C-alpha cells in the first residue's frame, strides 16, 4: 500500500492535501481524485468556473503520478 497526496489547483488558488491517503490499488487513484474534486467544489461553492481546476496526485517522494481535470455537472 502506498500513500498519495491529492492537491487541487487552478494555477492560482490551491487546496493542499498535507495528510494524504493510503491507496492499495493504483487504479483507484482516479476515483479518489474525483472524490477530492467533488469535495473541493462543495467547499468552495462561490466558485462558478471549474474548467481550469485539476487534481494533481503525488507519491510521498513528490513525484507526480496523475493529473485529473475537475469534471463539473
């Protein structure tokens, strides 16, 4: 099992994941990235345009392993 951090950004504003999440199966990274995107969209409900936002997933060494755009709708 590996721990990953899921940071959300639009290039200006950032929501950092300092704790991370243990993910056993790497294929589940996309599902967790979608969950993070939904949580950010719920917490920043004054934001209307999510087209520039994405979740950047990093392993604990800081290597980026996935970039997943927000999907609104």
